[in-house]
C-alpha cells in the first residue's frame, strides 16, 4: 500500500547522519557550490529539522533551500547539508500540508515561502509552479516568468535571517 505524504514526513531512526563528502554523492555539485569540499562533513537530516525551519518563515518573508541547508549545517556543526534530501523533504512537507488541508485541517507549514535556489518557484509543489505563484502573489510577492521557470522579483530583499 502506498504511503501517505504524512507518513513520508516521519523521521527515520537512522538520521541525522554525518558523512564525509565524496565526488560521487548525488548532492555533490550542490553542496560544492555552497562551499563544501571532498572530505568535508555533510549531514543528512530528518524531515522534522527541515519542517522546523520552514515553519519559522513569517508572512512577508521568504527562504530558499540554500538558507535551509546552511542553517541545518550550522546546527550540526558541519560544513554542509545534503541539499538532495533537504529538497525532497521540502517537497514532501508541501504535499503533506495539502493532504491534511483536503481533510479539513489547517496548514501548519507555509511551504510556499520556501523557494528553490536563486528565488525560483518549485515545480514539485502541489499544483506545480502555477499554484506556487498564486500562493506567493496572494502575499503580495511579485513573480516573473524566466523562460519556463518563475522567480520571485528581488527575493533577496525578503529573505528571512536565521540564527
């Protein structure tokens, strides 16, 4: 039987896990862009750590996966956080919110305020980029098409400062 998004969002007993970065890692290019080098410690986290950060983003503010990963790495005192698993958990959280919303429960995670790197919208969110765009525009963010992708205008001005 297929797991629900809520079930997929549950923490795994084997995480968090710290690994030494190798070139063959699926997240190598992304964490390398964030400054990690081969041999540096990289953390793979549980969904709850990602969701905790996403829940902190208030109306009028945004965050990107880059900031989420940097905060998680800082929390674990390592050089980087696996952006692949973090991205999967961000998308899972968005779908879990929509799943409980359909059941009549209020959403607890303002997932639409979490963007991809560079301020781009997430095509893997429920309803794709169009639905993501609509949610952001409801909060008065300006979104422009950049080819086949959408980007929040001046997203950097709205980035939430994490501690």
